[in-house]
C-alpha cells in the first residue's frame, strides 16, 4: 500500500529517504496539491514538446472526472502471449506500491485518481499475430506519469512523481517537488485546423462480408453462438492529424462516452467508448452490459420508435442476453451483494442507441480489479460466445488485426480505485493517417449488408472527430 501523509511534508520526505537507504535503491515520491481550474486539453497540449509520445488522456461521461498524464516515470508491462499478462502487471504494481510515498494536503486525502496513478491498457488477443501498426502497444502496458492533472467536480489537482535516493536531502526534495509543480505555464489552446482529407479506404470489405457468411453458416451448425467481427477504414490527410483537435471534437460531441487517448511514440490510440468494462470505488464495483444497437432518429418521434424496436428486437435481445449472463456470472464469482435489473433499458449516444443493463456488487477481499478485468475480457459484446471459441474465430476470420481495439483501457490508483472502458469507437493515428475500427455482433440469422450498415453508424463518431463525412 502506498504510504500517505496529511500534515507534515518534511516528515514524509524523511521517511521516503530512509526507506531508500534501507532497500538500497531509489523510491518514488508523489507530491500533490490543489490548483486553480485548468483546461485539461491545454495541459495535454503543454506536454506535446517535452512529453510527446508519452501522454495519456481520460475523461468520464459528462467529464465528471478527467485525468491527463504526461511522461513515464515508471513503466509496467507484460509481453506474455497468454492471460499471465494480467497477473504480471498486477504483481509489478503491488511490488511498486511498497516503496512509493504520497505527500498531499489534508483536503485531498479522500479523492480518487490523485497521487501515484497507473494508466494503460491490454491488447484484445495476446496470441494474435498483429500488423506493424501496433508496434509499441504491448500485451499489457501501463505507466505512472511524471506530471498529472486530475480534474474533479470538487476542484483540480496536480501531481508530480519523482524518484528520490538515499543521498538526497529532505529539504531539497520538497523544494524540487514544489517548484516543479508550480513551474509549468499552460497557455490557452488554439485548436489547429484539420488537414485536407486526401483518401478514404474501406479495407477488405468483401472479405469481411464473406467472413459474416462463414460465421452464420458455422453457427447454424451449432459450432458457437455469437461472434463479433470488426473491419477497418484508413483515412489519409495531406498533413499531420492534430490530436488535440480530435479530442476536443470527441469531448464536445460524445458527452455520454469515455474519451481516451494513449500515445506510444509517434502513434496515438484514441476513441470515444460508450462502454464501461469495470469501475471500482472502494469495495463497490460496477459494469455495463452494452450490446444490441440501432441508429438515432432524425426527430424525437422517430428516435422513440427506433428505441422501441430495439427493446423488442429478438436478435438484439439475444445478443444482449449473452453479455448479461457472462458479466453477471463473473460478478457472482468475485463479488458479494450482486444486483442486476430484470431487463435492459436504452443508453443513447449521439449516433447510436444501445440496449443497456448495469450490474453492481461488492468485491471480495480475495479478488482485485485486475482479476475482474481478466474474467470479463472479452465480453460477448466484443468477442462472442462461448468466449474462447469466439476469440479463435475472430483470429481466423477477421480481415484485420485488433491490437488494442476493443480491449480494456483505463486507470487505477494506489488505493485500488479505478475504471476501465472497452476501447471501441476508436482509431489509431500515426502522422497523416488514421485507422478506424468498428464491429458488430454476428448471430446465425445476421444479414451481411445490415451488419455493414451498422458499422457505418458506429464509424461516425471517429470520422466526424477527424473532420470527415460519412463514407
């Protein structure tokens, strides 16, 4: 557990330095303070020069919590091609917390996402042979930032994370941390215009449509119940794509979604996901069953009619039920006091409305947030059913490599509070190119053309955020 203190900064610095001497290596000292309101995208842009390629952005639906991480003070990763990757990251995090120290003001003591916070994500399928576009995005990759902004409903906080060693002096360490937390100057952000779109390619559409036909035939032979098949679109521009402008558009338009971005070198994985995988606050955990979808209406009357159709559509209800049963089962194995509604309701984003069922519980002492991530990923909404068979089918039939698409991405703090979304409605940006991904659930009576049209709707948030029109 990360050691924290509420009153005496110097005492905690001395404690940290003493620990460094005991273990004979540097320890991490995390210093947090409350600051005046700061625009998170301006802070993200501030890091573009010094921390380019090492930035992370996260915003909850409604922007109730926004976190921006700059730099990589500590890295936790796993290259394991199996489910050992969850345990690898968890073990590294647990060992790290034993020699990490957090200095904060008393008023900040109860806030989540302040102090040492771990950002990152996992790949969809660690066994997948993926393309070079995903180089740098490991099977499990997390980091603690050098500098972090946490924006909450109660105020804004900045956290500085730095390594200190036994030779350091407490007064020098404290002065250095305080100075660093006050030294940066964030200018108001002027958003760059988008470069001109020169080419838009829908990749391997015929192969994707053929994959749906193959899958429906195999399901009619009772080989499996459902599989999610995704496709990709490649957009090319005549200049570099401005990441801050894309994030700003997503924050403005997709207010009911998780807005995220993770940079690895010259690549940025970015998106606006409506789907929470898991959230933990104290002992309470919650997940969102989100499967089955239909477009939004042109007016309120049409929107209500389409929503009613979705709530009574047999195919979509069957898709949704696969997800509810799987997530409910995972919660029953890891939680007490599990609750779920009797039936789904509607969850509406700007472009799509989904069937939605929340599930809540209290995590058992023997379980961790990473345990639940392992049990839940991939849900039938992103993989299929049965889970293992669906992942094998995706690797065999899908004409693309998923990398981090449709995989868990999020954060966890030193008190084990955290949240992970499923990285859908997303794209991988590199220079003047953007690869966008969209998938849909295939069951035995799925129609390839209808599924194609569904992916067109799901591509709209990212295409719009990139300044493009519907393909």
